[in-house]
């Protein structure tokens, strides 16, 4: 990794933009798998090298999934769209804007943008990565917003199997689609997704699928064991510096804290998640009911606790959540 960092610095210093873009392409692929160090280098260069689209895609992915800075994600994507237009064949700005919209709770906009990204990719890319990731990503957001993802899940699976490429994303989509209606089938698909992502060392997808596995285990595990599972997952996410999957895990924590009468920490987490939640991945009703419970329980302290939570860092909120989870027996 130090050699790659040195190579990037040397290429920037000598204005070798082709080399920079090659390193940025590797940084993006690494980030998709949940390894963010190289994409952080691209983030540091985002304004200096604003015309290099591979570098911009890695920087945007870093802000979206690692730091959770949705405002910066939007800035980078909108700037890229201004430069490249809609006919360039580059689709990542629309994909990232769609995910940002989802995290902000704008579900119709999220589906529209991801559908646009999928359509553009289908028309302009023959790359197997795009051909699997496109329908797989759209399927995930369709399922998470209550739409039928079946056709896209099947398309992703068929394309991956045709080239013998194991894809945890398609199995994740399939599990997410029947999360509430067929929990047994959902658990089977999500467990398959976790197994595949562990095998191929895709840390982001592993953590995201594991979050939903824990959600399905809610009715099977005692509260103390469920708290321990969530705590282990949060520490794993803290280790890999992934904010995206943390949104989902912390949403599950709020539900458990509401069930165990721990509203203060639940309110702090609500503040931290404000504007960047992933709540619909486990259903709106459990999350919203838990938030309402916390708000009623803390009474006049609600707004102050929200503000305190908004000011906390990712590490601070995970530490607070894990400390509270450790008290559940």
C-alpha cells in the first residue's frame, strides 16, 4: 500500500493523469469491497484534479460510504455531471446521487436515479462488473423501498453465474425482497450472501447482509445475545470505517434500545442518524415506532439529545451504542 501511495504522489507531481486514473480505478474497486484507504487518497485530491473522473468516482464513493458526508457526495456528483453531461457513458454520479437520496429518506428520487443509472449502463457498458452490479444495485434499492426486484435480481444472478462469478449482492437483494413476507427464505439468501462475501473478502456487503441476518434473528435470540451480536457488528464496522452499513446497524440498535427501555442513548443515535438513515432496509414501522418511543420517554430532553447526537463522531456514537448494549442481559 505505501508503494501505491508513493506512485500516486509521483504521478500527480509529474502530471501523469493516465497513471493517476489507473490508480484511482483500483481505489474505487477496493472501496466497493470495503477497503477505503486508497479512495481517501483520491478524496484528498478531489478539488485539485476535478477533471479526472475515475479519481472523482473514488472520492465520491469515499464520502458516501466511508464518511457519510452526503452534502459533499452531492457536490462531487453534481460537479461531475456538469463536466461530463448525460451522454458520456459514465454513470457513477447518478448511482451515488441515488444512494444519497435514499439515505436522506427521498425514496422516489432514489429509485428514479438508480433506474436512470441502470438504463445508462445497460446501453453503454459491456463490462461484466457493470453488467452484474447494475441490476444488483437497482434490485437492492427497489427491494428496500417496497418494490419488486425479482427481474433485476435474476438478471444479476444469471450474468454472474454465466462467468462463474460469485455475487453476494444478488443473494442480498433476494433476501431483502422477502425480508418480512418469508423470513425463512430471506435468512437462507442472506446467509448465502454473507458466506460469499466472506469468501471474496467484500467487507461492505458482508456487514450489510449480516445486519439483516441479525434483524431476522430478533425473534429467535434472547435480548442479551442480540445485543452482543449487534455490538460485534458495530465494532467490525468501526474497524473497517464504513458509515453506510453503520446506518442500518444503528437503526436496529434503536429498536432494541426502545424494547429494553434505554431511550437516552436511542435519542443520541437518532440525532446522529438524522438525515443519513438506512431505516427502510429493515422496514419503516419498527424504526419509526422505536423513535417515537424514545421521544416520548425522554420528553423535554428530546431536542437537546438530538443536537448532542448530531455533534458526535462516528466513533463516539458507536462507543455509546456498544456501552449501552453491554448493559442488556
